[in-house]
């Protein structure tokens, strides 16, 4: 059973204090814009937005809240930002703690109490309670960078599919993917895939493939069920065309077989998926001029339409965002110029001018 704690709600553009939930006697922290334990007939959709390796759930929460507010969807949208904590983070008694690699893979917590995927399952079960949210029809699960890795693997692994509720998965700029087959792209030959001749014998092990699955996946499904379920899910790969910087990118051998940059890896994964499973309905959306920034990815014209496909987006809003994204577009790949990492709160504050669309008068319709 999921029990929401108490949270303090701030202004539309300020993150609230973290709330806590109790899952089978264990505590987990998250942020919310509406109380998860209180019935709300106005909620029509929910977005679970998952942080990257910096675990800055407050920054991701603010992004989700800003988008919902500015598209006039805040009243009808539940924004939830889970906070997966690691050793050294401030924790409360009985709080779930994960390893830095474990939470994004769906591995068990350090005390082996439960998988990080089980935490997401609990949020979905709570949101699916019609006595609390009778009008909720859509749940969007999305994450950027390491959160994008969790989102893609969760879409593979979770058997949950609530009745009468659509779940959409938006996988944003992950560093690697879990492939459904043992083939990988042939370097220098676009559209060609084969089983690689490589010295890394573990290239197809989970989290990069479907061999040697972790406990959550192996206990909930067979490999055939995982593949079939994933292919039938509503998945969009949202990748930045300027996400070509290789700093802090997974450069282990299995990851390198997927491509050189996050942008290349995203394009390669979708191309191999289409090659192996040509009837799949997964979508890919690329964002011009934007690199490895969750804020600019999700607030780009492309990102907004992926998250809220039926929302009316003011033209002036799009023009401001497009101009602002251009300011942050990187130099050509060959220069490998590093961009400010707006996922880090200290850097985001320094570069607040880059976030001007959220305070710009033209942002309003």
C-alpha cells in the first residue's frame, strides 16, 4: 500500500518540500504538485519525471511543473518527481537507498528490500485508483539521461498495465539502451546491423541487452514476454541533436558498440528496432539545437508536443524557446565544446539568463 506524506506547496515556479511514501514498511521520497493521497476529480493525466545521475529531483520537478503551468494544464496534471537516493545522501529512517548504477537498472535497494522499478509500480498503482483519480486517463513516464535509462528499462520490465489508463514512455537522452536482439550497428555502415565481433563478451548482458536479467525482470517475465510487451507499448525516444558531447558518457565496451554519442546511440537503437521489428509503432523525435539539458529538451517545441500532444502551445512561446535553445546550441562536433550543465542547480543559477523563457512576458499566450 502506498501512503503519501505531507508536503508544503510553494509558488508555481518553486519546488515544494519533499513528500514521503511508505512502501511495505520502507520510506521513499518524491515531489508532487497535488497530494497523492487525496482524492482529486480534476486530475486527468500524470507525469512521472525521473532525474539524472545528479539525483536533482527538485530541478526535474520544477521543469514538469513549469511546463504544466504554462500550457494551462496544472490543475489537471499530477507532477511526480521521484528521488532515488544513494549512500551519502540525506535520508530518514527506513528510507530506500540504491547504488549509483542500481536504481537506473531496476536493481534491488542496498538492503535488498525492493527494486527501483517496484517503486515506480507503486506510483502507478496509486494513480490508477479510480476512487482517488476518477478522471485520470494517461500516465506519462519520462526521464532524462540516467533517468532516460531507467525509463527505457522500466518500459521493458514492468508488467503493469492498468485498465482504462494509457501509459506513455518518453525516453530522453539516455547514455545507453537495452537492445532487444543481439545485433548491434556496424560502424560506418548506416542501417546495417550484425552480431559484433568484440572482445567484450558481456555486450548483450542486461542493462545493454536481455541476457542475464536482474531479479526484477527475471521474476516478472520471460524474455519473449519482455520483447512482445515492449514492442506493444507507446514509447517515444526524445533525443537532442546537439547531444554530442562525450564527457561523462558511458564508455564501457558494451555502450561503445551502440554509438559514439547519445544522439548517435538513440538513432542507432531506433534504426535497429525498425530493422528487427519493422511493424513496431515506436516513435523518435529529435530536438534541433539542444544538447544534454533536461530543461531545454522538455520545454522545446518538440518536447512539449511529445509530453502534451493535445495541448495548445502559443506561437510566441515556441519562438522564445526556439531562440533560447539556439543560444545554447553547441559548436560543431569536431570542436567538442562543453556546454553548461543546467541539471546542476549551482550552474543553472549562474546561467539563469538562459532560462529566460520561463520569466519572459512572451511566454504567456
